[in-house]
C-alpha cells in the first residue's frame, strides 16, 4: 500500500504555499496527495435546521478544498488527489493522519492565532507530536522552488537520527541532488570521564568521535542509495547556527525528533524550534520509528 502525502488546507497564503510544495513532492515520489480541511464548525453552528441547509463553515470548507484541488491539479496533473473535510481541530486531524501518511505537510501560518508569530500553533503542535514525518513549508523563493539542488541533513544522536537519515536519502535520491550532512560537535571547558585529559588535544578527540558517529549513521543508507552524492561534514559550534546558515543554500532541511519534554515542546527541541521559525527553506521533522 502506498501511503499518501497529506497536506492541511485552510485557504490561507501559507496553506496555498504548502499545497504547491506538496503537489511537487507527490509528483516527485509518485505518491497520492490527500488534502485535509479540519474545523470545529459543528460546535459553532449546531442546530442548523433542515437537511437542505448546510452550515456556512461547511460551504466555505468545500469551496476552499475545491480550489486547492484545482490548484494542485494544475501544478501536478498526474497526481491522484483525494480530500477530506472533518469537524475537528486541525492539529488533531493532522496528527491522526500522520500515523498512515508518507508525511504531513503544513504551512507556517493559517488564518487563526496571532499574526506576529512566525509559526502557527497547528504547525508547531503537529511537528512536535506526530508519529510520522512532518514538513513545515517556509523559506525564501529559492528554497521553496527547489533551485539549490541540495538537501541538508542535521545528523543528531543515533537513537533519534536513523529515520531522519533514511528520509533525507530518499529525498536526495528522488531529486537527484546533493545531500549535505552536518554533525556538530563542541569541546566542553572541562573533560568528562569519556575524554580524560591526555596527550591528545581534547578538541581533536571530540572531532574524531563526531566523524565516527557520522560514518556509522550514514553507512547503511549510503549502501542503499549508492547514487546519492553525499557531502558529510563535522562542524564545531552551535547546531542551530550551523543549520540555519546552511539552510540558505538548501531546498529542504531534515532533522530528527527527540520526543522528550523540554521548553519548546516534545519533538523539535531547541534546534528544531529555531529552524521551524527561521530556516530559509522547508523543514522536515522526522521522529524515530515506533
């Protein structure tokens, strides 16, 4: 069974951008596209009389979805398109879809919430809690158009990065583009038992471990996708700064999801929080396989 690429739609500019990106992605991978509109109109328009009368919200939803279908069809004529309109919170609906989707795609902002925020509550909630990959469509014109021919993978820890590695390799293979992989390391002021003071430069020891971890992470995926051009790099410093800087030359940034509690939610962590708000291209958050 081929799982669809699911995109949340609500008629906003961010949603339309997500539909365009998702249509291209579905065509690239040969996937069906599923457009989902979710809103609790039944709560606000309960008691509408008569079978012939449809709530105004339902009529609006049907119009928005029809327009999105037409837009996606023009963008990717060969893609199979399905739709669903559900009386449910948007984040809840997309989280449910995530369990049986290739990925869930959202825009940066919908119609609701505070316009000054860079990332809406739906995109943030889905990215933090989904069981499957979530792609938040954001960035500058070049990043959205995919003109860089480059995927950027932030290689995290082995227990959270394996699915992100597989996802990034699939993307690079489908796009026939370069895969840049960055593993960031730092050297603490004091050395732990893992790196006791020795004749070797402590920084060199940390760099060597970062390189070994990166090689181990990429080994299986490199063998599975021999045609993907991989450019691994170890970088000393801040992961947030390194990935944000490199996102300006990428068409998609891929990171793993830690699924541990923290100040920025369950999944994205500090690095993901920064990328979802400031990256110059779309961001894919990929959780570990359950």
